[in-house]
């Protein structure tokens, strides 16, 4: 159950990161450092969201399929911590 809660948090944080990143880029506040994501953002369609959300979703599905629930929890907790830091940076500006 804990793993599903963490997975849900990571997905929500991922979507918030995508929206806030796009908004900050449109305001010229930041630059996207990932070349693939920068390319997709320049296309001005939904491909950025599809790829960003899709990659994280697939990674979470793979993690949830692991038989070792403790390792799954540790991996997801690390990802959740990273996203928490990223969201903190967005909020702080």
C-alpha cells in the first residue's frame, strides 16, 4: 500500500513539475537543461507532457512489479525526495 501512495505522489509531483517548468520557461525564468525535453518544449504541442509523464509512469509501473517490496519502497522514496526538492525549487523561485 505504501508503494502505491508513493507512486501517486511521484506522478502528481511529476505533473506539477512539468506544468511549472513550462510556465517558467515561457516567462524566461529558467532554461530546460535536458536536450530531449528542451526539443519537445520547443515544438509547442503536448509531446513534452506525453514523454515526461509517460516515462515516469512506465518507470513506476516497472518498480511496482518488483517482487522485493522493500527495495521498491526505497527506490520510490528516493524519487519522491528528489521531486520534493524540485518542487521546492519551483515554489521558492
